[in-house]
C-alpha cells in the first residue's frame, strides 16, 4: 500500500517563502532505519538492548549510561567517541549496542557493530577465499560509526596488534566516531592493562578520540544464572 503522504516516492515537497524544498518522508525514514539495523551487524543477543532496559547498579554504570545517552543526543555532532572498560558482565556491550541501535532507529544513520575477535577470524579466513582482506578491513575502519566490541579478548599476537593499530589510526586521522568495549584496564599499569597488550601509540590515540569510562559492577550473566 502506497504512503498517503508521499505517494510512495519517499519524498515530500514543501514550499516556504516562495522556495520549494524536498525532505524525506517518514515512511522512507522507517524503511531506511530498518534496512540499516538489519545490516548493522548487531548480534541477535543484543538486538533488544535499549537504554531503558539497562539497570545501573553502581555509580560507574550510571555514569556510563549518561555518557552513552549524551553521545546519542549529540551524534553526529560529537567531538569524541566512547571507550568502556571493566570486568566481564558489567553491561559494556549492552550500552554500546543500545547507543548504536538508537542512532540507527531514531536518526536514520548508518553504523557497524564489529566483534574484534570475529573480525580477526574473518580476516584469517579471507586468506583462502575470494573475499579480500582489504574489503573486510575497509568495511570496518571506514564505517561512519563503529562499535568495536571486546577488544583484547583475542590471543595476543603481533598481527592482532597491527590490525587494531591500523583501524584506530585510520579512524583517528579521519575523525570517525568510535565506541569501544574492552576488559583491559586503563586505570592502572599491570599485565591486564591495555598498554601491556597493545602499545602506547594506540593507547594515546584512544585517549584523544574517546571518553574513557570505567564500568564496574557484579557480573550480570552470573547473577542471572543463580
């Protein structure tokens, strides 16, 4: 059934002060949002993640929620991305997915969710397939908005370091907004810190391109199973 407002064209022509302008019809906006959400890469488990169903239990979680909401409100006119670090099960991926979903659904803008471990697996698989490594990497590093999930959970190799450095360097120089989640520490120097697994240059750029937010609390996955 054709839209009663635009007649199925997807555009509305308005005349104001003697000038005619074209704007997207709501029907086209909803269609594009649905298409962008389907192609965003948000895993099925996180498709229902929203700000309203995230229940903060600690001051860290509350602050992270507020900052993600603020990012959503300001996007695409945001100066910095967001990096969420902390123990497993504290809601980092929930917040990252909810932020991306809101931007797609309410602003009609594209974004990509990428699990860093899966990216490395796909890149390795491309060595023996028709899909080129460059195509896979370009789709991630050039995404208008990127959620890079679970950085540091993969096996520590020089190749993984180089891939992350390449993504961060590209997005840093192109000023592309990025949301990152990781279990690696940014508040102390230890074997569990980001700089111990990667390098100072990449860490320095992350401080410049993202708000670094600690997310602490009980492991929600464990609590749900008890």
